C-alpha cells in the first residue's frame, strides 16, 4: 500500500468514526421509517393505476358483449324479415365484436394478474412497515432507558460533575471536622492541666486543685456511705 492510499484509509476511518459519533440512531430509524412509508404510498399509487386499467378493460368487455348480443338479435330480426344480407352484416359485426372481446379479455387477464401481485406486494410491505415501526419504538425505548441508566450511574460513581464536587466537599468537611475535634480535645487537656486559664474562673491553681480533691473525696465518702447502708439492710 502506498503512503497516499494509507493516508486515505486513515482519513476514511476517522471520518467514519466522526459520522458514527454524530449520528443519532433514533433519527436514523425515523428517517428509514419515513422512506418505507413513501415506498408504500408509491406502491398504492401504482396499484390504483393498474386497478383503474383493469376496471376500464372490464367496462370495455361488457360494452363489446352488449354490442355482440345486439348484433345477433339484429341478425335474427333480419332473417325473420327475409333480409339475409342484413343478417350477414350483423353476424359479421358480432364476429368482430367477439375478436375484440377476446383481445380485451387477454389484456384484462394480464392486468388482473399484475394487480394481484401488486396487492400482495403492498400487503407484505405494509406488514413489514408495521413490524419495523414496532421494533423502532421498542429500540427507541431501550435506548432512552440505557441513556438514562448511564447518566444515573455516572452520577452515582462520581463521573458526573455534581456528585464529584459533592464528594470533594464531603472529604474537605470530614478533614475540617477531624481537625476541629483534635483542637477541642487539646484545649480541654490544656485547660484541665492548668496550662491555660478559664477567663471566667478566678480561682488560683491551688484552689482549683483543692476543689477537685474535695469533690473526689466527697464522691468517695458518699460511695462508702451507700455501701454501708446497703450492708446494714442486707444484714
């Protein structure tokens, strides 16, 4: 393969890929459906023309048969009147009419066969179009459902912009909360150890320690008293 053919093949592949991305499958299906409807309408027009020709031939046959029957009656009447010459002329017209009827009948049979084929074709085409229409609607529904599922899944997995931003904000909030909690625990520890003072507590460090000791001692005394009362009741 020459370099020019290779470049042309690459270009054709890229163009085909771009067209595939740009193509809307739903619109393509609708366009195909419209073309099939147009074909059906053309088939109906052709069928109407052929049926019209068949009916015209039937009318001509009926008219020729009427004239042939009249010619035979005229021949009978001429014979009754003793006019054999007129009877011969009438019978000659009848024979010409019979030949015309035969030609018309032959043409009628051909047109009738063509009309029958067109009717069968039209029915088959109509059935195929209805089948295609049903498949088209099913495929469009499946495509819409698949596209909706892709969008929802993309959002849930963070591929969508909305949830992706929300996830980042949540992580930042968790980091900030952990930092503030650690800071609060450190402040509590510093306050308890007396390294930093409570601005509302005017006691000295010694006073605070003594109050803490008294509280602890009071708890121990209450606990001992409750235990003694309980032992006395049980005894």
